């Protein structure tokens, strides 16, 4: 935020210095300064509006994030639980088959 303030301040000072040293009548110079100050005020207001809109967008994004992520997380957890439910009996069957195979191997081929 400091960069933008410095940029606006530098633009204002540069414009004012340029107008003051320009070969014009005082009335014309004052009018140009007033116009430049109005332009700077408008730019500052536009910047503030844009920052406000950005802040509102971030708040909306956070709300959406807070709504969507728990649902997504819950869905993933359910999928994992379903996978476990389906995989555990199969793993048990595989382990039982390994035990049967190991029991049927000759003793010199068995490894623990």
C-alpha cells in the first residue's frame, strides 16, 4: 500500500512542480493544479473502490472455500472408508492364501 501512496504523492508533486515552473499565467496554473488535484482525488477514490471490491471478493472466496472444502473433505473420507471396507476382506483372503501356500511349501523353501 505504501508504494501506491508514494506513487500518487510523487505524481502530485511532479505535476505541481511542472505547473509552477511552466511559463503560464497564474490563473491558468492554479486551474491546472486544481484539475490535477481533482484527478488525483478521483484516482485515489477509484483505488479505494477497487481495494474494497477486492476485499469483498476475498471475503466471498473465503465463504465459498469454507463451504466447499468440508463437503469435499467429507466426500473423500467417505470414499476412503468405502475403499477400506472393500479392501479389508480381500487383504484377509490374500493373507489366508499366503499362509496356505507357505504351509504347502517344503520346509527348506519356507521363509518367515
